[in-house]
């Protein structure tokens, strides 16, 4: 359940739709509420404010989720969420999780695998610089390590199939990085509807690799770019420099580098 504080919301005067939206948010873990705030392009805060509530209602509408009493009951019944007696029409942690999953599924782009276009050397160098090549052995090879969240990792952030004790060459690490970048290359190729230079494409691949395809799909950057506003899109890079609601120096430098490559 969320430990976020409700701020400036009069819970006694909420509409049915607002009440259900608030019930979903307060019953989600904090990281998932933060993820929703990122999707809505809002500052990640440790409160649920009227702006967050209204934007969340609009997100639900965009995803085809009806937050009327009838809509919530239909959703619970369809997902077999124990909707009888005292719990009928009640949104608890389990139901909130189903709503979160439904939103993520709806906004995550379904992209065909593969793309004919790849990140260029300038973009690859940028990704390498900011992802970092960790745990070098004395002989120059690369060893697996446990990342800050407890996941076995090797090379430039590769995690799939990695076990502690694995050792690879730098060349193998680069091959894994290129494989990991393929989904970001596909995302850019399929979501951007205007022509891109190699540097623009590569800057966007780095950006998507860092923020994820779902956030990119909903971003103002993508919307402006597809409207032909290249300068406006470039300026949007700089907004994505926060983690946990705080400006991070590393992210600020990465966004500046991506913007510079995009405009070069």
C-alpha cells in the first residue's frame, strides 16, 4: 500500500470517479505511483495532489478504464477480484495492482522485433560513457558483479542470464550491449514518424535505453518531434534529469549530451 500523503484533497467532496482514482493510488506501492507520475510527465512527488489525481483520471480514460461505480464493478468481475458482499465495489491493494497492470499494458508499445537501423558510433560511445563498464579484471576482461538493486550484471549493464563468476572480454561486453540496444532501436524506428539523421536517431536510442519505451511513448518529446518541432523536441531532453523527484547530476549530463548529439 502506498505511504504517500494526500495533500489539498477534500476527500468528503470527491466525485465517484475521483474517489475510485484515489483508492487506486493509495493502494499502490510508492514505486508504482512514482512510475505513474513519470508516465503522466509530472514531477515525482511523495504526495497525492489534485493535479496528480486529475491526471491519473485522464490516464485511466485514455486507457479505456471506466471509473464509474458500474465500471469498477465490471472490472472487478471480469478479473475475478472477489466482488461480492462487503467488498463489492471496493478497491484494495489487489484490485489497485490489476488497474496498474492494465495501464502499463495499454501504454507499453507493442513493437515488431528488430529494425534495419542501428545506433551509430557516436551514440554507442555516449551510451558506454554513461552506463559505465564495471568490474574490470587485471587482465582487462570484465567480471560479473551485483548491481545496487541486487541483480547480477556484467559489462555495460547487461543482466539477462548473468551469474556471479562470469567473465567476458570487452568485445563480448560490447556485443551484449548492442543486443540490449536492439529493443530501443525498434522503439525509435516504430514510434517516430518523421525523418531522422543518424545522430538524431542515435540520441533517441540512448534516451529510450535509459528511460524505457513506455515513458518515451507518452513523452512530450515524441509528440513534438512527430509534429515536426525538432528544436522543441531537443529541449525536452533536459526535462528528464530527475530520479526520485530530485535532479541528478549524472542524468543532467547525459541529457545534455543526448541533446547535443541530437542537434549535431
